[in-house]
């Protein structure tokens, strides 16, 4: 899922559905803008709700993953932008 998860209202539900589709060693690649890359006072000025519903930080992604039993690994795509 590339730049999709921030548009979904039921994040836990879609991630649980993805988890069910994965084999034990399966991987889901999910990309989203990273709030952790910005200052804590930054404001997402592009396409606020109802277009973008969430702006996830690394901490938030870890907490969601832990809640539904997924492991998280982060990759920095900066060099590709």
C-alpha cells in the first residue's frame, strides 16, 4: 500500500485484514508520510480531512502494529525523492 493508509478511516481493520492474508513470513509494504520527520509543531498543510485522515509518526505506527500483532521495520526513502 503506497500512500493509502493515511486516507483510511478504519486503520486497525485494514491492517488486521492484511495480516490475515500474510503467510507466517509474509511482508506487507506500506508507505505513508512520516510525521516523525518534522518538528512537533509542524502542521500538514496539504489536503487535510476529508482527504488525509491521519499523519502517522513512527511511534503511532509502532503502537498500532503492536496492538494488532504486527512487526514494523522502517525504511528511509529520502534518497529516492
